[in-house]
C-alpha cells in the first residue's frame, strides 16, 4: 500500500540529514569528546540486528557516556589545553546538549537537541555498508557511478518511536520548500520515500533508518526479520567481538571476503595475475573487529581478526631482540616469520612479472646481476627488529635480523657487497665501499655522496642529506643492517643493561599489553621524536616558530608513547594499540 503526503520542507534527504544525522555528527565533533563518549555494555547495539552478516563494513558510535567513561574522558582531556566552553569538572553529555541547543538557536530555528532529539535518542549511531559496489572494483567506472551505486544505511537508536516521528515532522515543517513522500509498507513498517531524490527513512520500535533508497531499508528490515543472518547473531562475528573489551566507545567490523571474491570474478578477473593474487590473499585475514576506548592516560584501539595462515602465520615468542637495541631508540618494531612472508610476496611478484610482456626477460637479468633467485635474498630471514633514533646531530636506524640459515645469510650479504663494489667502478656515481673492524666483526660501509652538494650543509635539508651511508655486518647469529654510520657499531657493542629492554617506558608498556611473548611489537617514543624533530622543523620554517609554540606545541606536549602489541590466541590475532599521554 502506498500513500502520498506533501509538506512544506526541503527534500526529505536533506531535511533528514540536517535535522538528525548532521546534528549527531556535530555532536561527534564537539570538543573531541563526543567522538569518544559512550560505553554502557560490551554487546553490539540493537542496530546490528538490522545489518546482514555479509555487510563488509559496520561501525557504531556511542554518544551518551556512562559515568565511568565520562569521568575517564574528562581526565584524559584535562591533560591537554583547555577547551573553550567545556567544564571538565562537570559531566560532558549535558554540556554537549547545551552547546547543540545554542547552535540551533543561533541558526534561527525553533528546533533544539533537548526538545527534538534527546527525548527519543538512545545514544547510539550506526553506519552499515550493505554491499561493496561492484563498480568500485572496475577501474573503467567513473567515480560518480561508484558512489551512486553504494548500498548503505544509517541507524539511529531510539527509545520512543512516537516522539521520533513527531520530531521528524517538526524538522520537515521548519523547511520552506515542499517535498513529496511516497509511503510504502514492508514487514509492518512504513518507509517514507522522497519522490525527487529516492532517499528514504523508516521508524521501527528501536531504530530510525535513513538510506539513499528504499531498497536499502528493505534489506535492513529483512535482515532484522531473520536474526540468524545478522551481525548481532552471526557466530563468525561474535567469535571476534567476544575477544574485545567490555567497555568500548566506537566499534567497527569489516569483512572483505565477499568483496574480494567478487573482484576475482568480476571485471578484474581477466587481468594478468588474478589467479596468483587469489592464492596469495587466501592466507590473509579478511575479517576483523575493533573498538576504541579511552582511559585517564590513554586512548586504546584493540583489534581482533582471523589469524593469518600459510606463509603469513604469526606465532607468539619472546625474541629478546630489545636486549640488543640502544636504550635511546625512538622507534622499535619486531616480528617473526618475516622471511617466509617476504618470500611469498617475492614469488607472487615473479609470477606476475612472468605474465607481462618482456617481464620474464627483465626478471632473468635482475637475478643474473644479483647472482641468484630473488627468493634467496630473503628466505633465510627469521625474526627481525627495526630500530630508529637520533643522537642530537643526525638520525640513525637499522635492522637486527636473526637468520634461519647463517650460510645463506652470509652468501646473500657477500653478493650484495660484490654488487655494491661494481658501482664504485664509476666515480661519477659517488659511491665508495669500505670495511672496518668493530668488536672483532667486519663492518662494510657503502657511502653515497652527492657530487652536486654544497660545501656547507643546509640545516633545513636534514631530510635530504648530501651523504647517505648504509652499513652491514654478519656475526655468528645475526645480520645487522644500518642507515648511517652509528647503528651497526652501537648494536655490536650494546650491553643488555643499557638496552631498550631495560627502559621502563618500553618494558612497562609491553608488559601492560600482554608481555614480551607476543606475535609482534611496535613502539614509538612520541616525546623523544618531537624533541628530535623540532630544531630541524624550526630551521625549515623560522617564521612559523611562534605559531608552533603557542598553538601547536601545547597539544603535542602531553603525547608520550605509542605502543602496539599483537598476540595469537587460537584462531584469533589480537592487537592492542595504545596512545599514552602524561
């Protein structure tokens, strides 16, 4: 059954967005806090019961905070400069409501959040991409066709459908241009469709559904009618969400399994190497979930996904590589099974090259020059740690590699040394190769000097230095590769007592996120990095020094560290990432 109704308003889509979704979006942006507010319980909100389990993307934001999360957020924001109009001694949600009312009043409308939204709004907003458009996978399709074919729905949780409908009518009445709705019934729900734009909205007992077409709302209602096929009930999804913390503020799920399968059978199927890429991606994780939480001294982003398999398999281990890293490192990352993963990519690359015109011939030339198969350059690599730092004058960095085959490692490094030596035969290139002894180990240094460099270095050109040094050394159990002339020597002489593993800022954070037996770690000293970069940035733009000191630095000073630690738990790979502040 259909019915037509006309009101004095702007088109329904615009009115709905301005009156509801856009108002909520403003709330998200106010004082950063609205984006982080929320957390009542661990379960996905009721909106997920309208989202098919096959949806590639779903996320949910909780705007109304619990008392605990409101207090934690206020403590977190208190570490940064004051936010005009925000009193951190008082609950935030009431202040947000007052701000939105003031904004509405200033615009001249008779609408307000407290009168037209608060009575029926349940504090949660969700967004679901129902299908990944096939047009997005076809490079021949223009961008306008891709966005025009997107199937998605916005879900606003409500607790009073009658009040919500009355509010919508007031929103439409506030506009001054007529619009015609066509009403259609589906599953006992009235769907209101704007005849001009085809945008639609519908109200159920617990949701306001807004979409660019009635078909998307029909899909959401059908999913809700068959709850076993929705995100809220799918066992494959709950296995991931159960691994997330009880308190979350912003929640998201992604599943690109169907989208990738469509890509391999759609317009891209005829592309060279499609079968090769399909085999490579078969071992990668294509589904996952994540949640954003806030505490007094941190923002956390726990992420869970299906654990990768095959060449990309991750395992927990205490690699002990932080014991071999200088304690003043500003960046550190470690992981295992690196060689097998790299070898898989190299094999895929070679197969793809073989499908291209002259690709096989070019590949043969490259392997002949290197003296072996490309896979042999990396298949001996086991655990790896990458490191970076700054000594007050120049940056340094490098990698500590634990070979699975020391002889293969030595052969590879010897080949690279020979290859580099050939470059020295042409002095105009500016490359020289030298050896020196450090701690009884031979260190090879390859130096490139820009023949056109100025005699006096320019401080503002620190990121494009006239000289680049790459060093490497092979010990009985390690391969060390460094950028600059410091890392390899420091790593060879590094004592565990002064290492990164003994630095509280590193060890405490890793221990807090599950411990040193893990699948991988990333650690960044944000404060140290800022202090290292400030002189160079000031030299590059002296005129901006005052603005930086007054407007930017106060927001950067509280930033302390970023830490991410991954663990494998059965079939789940969990990564806990945190931004820590002082």
